[in-house]
C-alpha cells in the first residue's frame, strides 16, 4: 500500500497540481499587492480621493470605557474590501485569459484527416461496370 501511495504521489498530475497551488498562492499575493497598492489608489484618485479599503457601513459603534479601553469592538460591513476583492478577481481572470490564449497559440493546429468519400469513387464504379460488362 505504501508503494502504491508513493506511485500515486509521484505521478505527474499530482506534482503538477502541487506546483500550481503553490504558484497560485504566490501570484495571489502579487495580485493583492498590485490591486491594493497600485490600482485602488488610482481608482481612489479619480473618484475624489476615496480609499475603498476603508469604506464600510457601521452596524454597531465601538464602545470605549473611561480609561480608553475598548469594551466592545466595532461591528461593520467592510464593503470597500469586497470591492478590492472583485477587482482582484477581474485582474486574475484577465491574466489567466491572456496566459491560456498565449498557450493555445504555441500548440500546433491539429491537422484534420482528409474526408473519406461517402460512396465508392468514380473509378471504382467504372471498374465495377467494366467487370460486369465483361461477364
């Protein structure tokens, strides 16, 4: 059973999948940095200086006691962070589209086999007629 498990783990598909998962995590960090540090500040600039990552709808304000300690944390819907996530999704989708498009261009086009005629060729029919006339 251990040998079968080793054979399974060492197959190309599992190893390739593991590499893909690790690369996806690394690319995810790069995309998050790109969106949060480059794209969203530009969007904020053109939308009047808004910082989308801090946009929220406060449901319950934070409660602070007399000493300044927070007794109850703020409860808020962080919709700006969700907007950043949607932008991440769009960027990742677009990049994956470009990668797949470039990959498909590198593949050789599959040559189709010539279509077989549906019936016997003209030469075959003439040969049959000739053979019948000889009889």
